[in-house]
């Protein structure tokens, strides 16, 4: 004769813990977690006031005056278009990738686009602002195109996109470093 299976109580919904309970469960649940939490808080208490004092007393006027030098280093000024073309290429591929893989987080597009838009607030010249707008447009256009192409031909398009990423490595390298015997793309 078969025994009846013991009744298993239904799983209960987890109780919502308040902030103090969460801190106890996650930061002070063992002695070593307690030591690490106290040490991290002590380090923050020592660092944050000094960091705030430094940020308040620093001479920030050198940043706008040297922003191009800080962003591009000693790259020749007359060849900066190559650097921006590489940025636009990579941003376009980021947009294509985010549009193609629909399950990908939207921050793939939102993060770089927001960074480029925030950079527009930096004290850059007119050409740099134009290139930043081109990078933003490249992400948006790439995302739109990726969604359209992925909806029509998902499998082959994804292989093409991987090939585009692989082809972008030598393309960006060529853009940034140039050719020894070229007048249009001189070696840098």
C-alpha cells in the first residue's frame, strides 16, 4: 500500500523588510561583513570631506582653456576629423547593435547618446559640437536601422553586424594612424 505524500505548505510571499532590517540582513549579517561595512564607512568618512574640500578649492579655469588638449592629446589639430570620424563610426555600430538585439538594454543607446549630449555642454568649438551631434545622430540612426533590418532578416543581419564590428577595428586603426604614402590620410 502506497503512503500518501506529505502535504507541502504553499510558499509564502517574502515579507517586505524595512531599511533597518535590510541593513541587518545585507551589511551586518556576519562578523566579517560588519567589519567590512564599518571599514568602508570609515574610509568614506575620511575621503569624502577631503574630496569635497579639494573640489571646492580647485582652479577649474584650466579645464575650459585646455579642453581640446585634454580630450585629444597631441593629435594634430588639422587631423582631428579622423578622430571624430572614428567616434561616429563606433557610435553608429553601438546604435545598430542596440537596435538589432531588441532584448539589449536601452542604456546601450541611452548611455552613449546622453554622454554625447552632455558633452555638448562642454566648452568646445563649433566643429567639435557638430561632430558630437553627428555622433548622437549616428546612434539614433543606427538604432532605427538596426530595428528595421532585424525585423525583416534577423539571422543574416546579425552576422553582417558582427562582420561590421570586426571590420571596424582595422577601419578605425586606419583612420587614427593613417598610411605612410598617403597625402589624404598621412601617418600620425
